[in-house]
C-alpha cells in the first residue's frame, strides 16, 4: 500500500475509532457526573432521560460543585468525534474521484462535512453553563451542516457503481433522523417548561446521537472496504 493509501486508510479508520470512543467515554462520564438536571437540581446522579449530553460538559454541576472529571471525558469524547468526522469527509472523496459527474458534488460535500465536524469540536469546547449562546450556535449549525453533508454523501454513493447502495440507504436514513431531530429542536416542547418536555428533548437527543454515530461507523467500515478493494 502506498503512503497515500495508508493515510486514507487510517483517516477512515479514525472515524470508526471516533464513534466508538464517544460511546464509551460518554457512558463513563455519565457514571461520574455528580448529578442534577434542569428541572431537578437535587438529582444525585446522571439521569439518562433527563440530562442532556451537554450536561456532561458543564464545568460545574447545578449546585456549583466542580464537574471536571465528567467535563474532561466529554470534551475528549466529542472533540475526537468531531475530528473523526473531519477525517471522514477529507478522505472519503477519493473513492468518488474516478466519477467525473461526482467531482463538484464531492468537493462541496467535503467542505460541508469538515465544517460540521469543526462545529462539534466547538460544542465540546464551549461548556453550556459558561458559553451557552456559543454552545447552542455550534449545536444548531453543526447538525444542519451534517445533514447537508450526509445528503450529498448519499447522492455520491448512489452515483458511484463500485460503492454498494446499501450504504447510501443507511446515509439517507441517518439524514431523515437528523432532519427529525432538527425539527424537534426547533418545534419541539421546551425542556424548561415541563418534565415531559425535558424527557422528550433528552430522549430524542440520545436516540439521534447514538443512531447517527452507529450509522457513521458502519459507513466508515464500508468505505474502507471499498477503498481497500480499489487500492486507492
């Protein structure tokens, strides 16, 4: 394998690593989180259906106690995930390079995907209790950019004969899920007005994020198989 091929291979494999480490580190962060939710500051542990992922990244819990261990784990988990998304969208365009009609689409897809990954790194480094406006900005822009990047990626896969369409189907399912989550964020119940609203928003976030990451890991695995077969 050439040096270029090794770089592309590791770039795609890093995406798989990024997704898996996020799942592991966020679960550990949940276990060490001191507790408290938007609606119940007295909660003594992380509540899966009442605490957002972003709560893990708070510098202090809802009582003002230091939350550095959970925050550190979350920051590492999300920033590595963000960089792994950047890595994916920098390396996967090479698989479409032999298809002339994919050239412009691949460039746009790569730019949008890289920006999405950078936004998630931005989420990691803007604790919601310190930089709330910036944190929300990166969340909203990141998910919207990732949705666009996924749609473009799915189209590219459909237009590439040597890339199995099953992966395009996975990406389009992810796109539908992402779109649904954006609607939930925009039109869904406020998490501050009722416990039910909080649980709907938190539950939706957990389902979306874990399905999204699972889909990206599967896609990266498929992309590496295609890249290896083509010896790119």
